[in-house]
């Protein structure tokens, strides 16, 4: 954190980082509840719920971004816990789902700053974070949720999981558009 931010806010840089991250976690959580489209077994297109986590990752770097994304994954897991537990998964499948659908998948959103500090690098970091989230969901779908693969997709659980988790494409597109519109006005804060 720069001395300029400390002078303008009067807050210790560590306190400011924690407060901003908490606010963005709260915003991401509220936005995740605004579902534009809900998939039958979890996953949804939301009103830009990934963007606050991506912005924190961009502002504070990869380590802090991964920690914030992981924390967001824990929040999402707690919100979805009853639903996941009601699907009749084995203990191993539940563990795989918790790890890949929540903890790792959302942690990867913190990679927004992995390439550096310009708008094209921010977009590349957003893409990388969302792509790795997609990969985590595909792994979970083809392993933990193998028993849920429809008969017409039998023998192709990886393809089915990729098709099912394609909901992330419109979710990413919304974040890309809104992130692009907000980048310049928020640049001095980022």
C-alpha cells in the first residue's frame, strides 16, 4: 500500500486491505445470490459475482488474491452445504466436490494479477482465473458427479462435465464487460 492511501484514509495499510477484502467478499456473496440462470445440480450464471474477488486479486497480488478467493470458496461452500449433502454422494465424492467445486475453484479467481498491472494483463489474469475455475469444476463433474452423468453421455463424462460447466462462459463475459467498464474509473484505487 502506498503512503498516499494511508494519508487519504487514515487507516493502517493492513487494516485497509482487510476492510476492502471483507467488503468485496460481502459484495461477491450478495451478487452470487442474484442468479440469472441456475443449473440443476449447482452452478449458476450470476450478476458479476466473480468480479469483486478478481479485483481484490488484481489490487493486492496473487497471494492475497488466492487467500481471498479461498475464503470466498468457504463462504460459497457454507451457503451450498445443505444442497450438496442432499445429493446422496459418497464421502469421497463429497470431499472431491468440496475441494474442486469450492476451495480450489474460487481460490483461482485471485489470480487476476498474475501477469501484471495493465488492462490487457488484467483481462489475461481474469481469463486464467476463470479458466482454472472451469478446470476444477470439470474435474469434479467427471469424478465426484460421475453417477449423475445422463445415459446419453455415458462413456463421455469429461465431455459432459465440460458442457455442463459451460455456464462459466456467460458468467465470465458479464465480468469482462463490467470489469472493462469499471477499470478506468477504478484505476486509481487499483
